[in-house]
C-alpha cells in the first residue's frame, strides 16, 4: 500500500495527479478530487485502482 502524498493523510493512494506547476504525486481519492479541479491538472488512476476513480 502506498500512502497519500498529502501531509497528514494516511489514506491509500489510488490516483496519480500530474500538476504542471508542481511535482506529480500519488494521492487518495479525496485529495485527487480537490486537486483535479484546477485547470491543467490530469488525474490518472493507478494500476489496479481504475474502479476507484471515475
């Protein structure tokens, strides 16, 4: 299990977010939903977690 990259979050990372102005990182679905709302961000489910991310 890979933990969410966001500080203080211990949830499992299921999405990789590609942020043009920052490093790519693996995050949980909750954080991915917030981050992916920003223009230019692409969120891809990690292998095996396609059902966790719409």
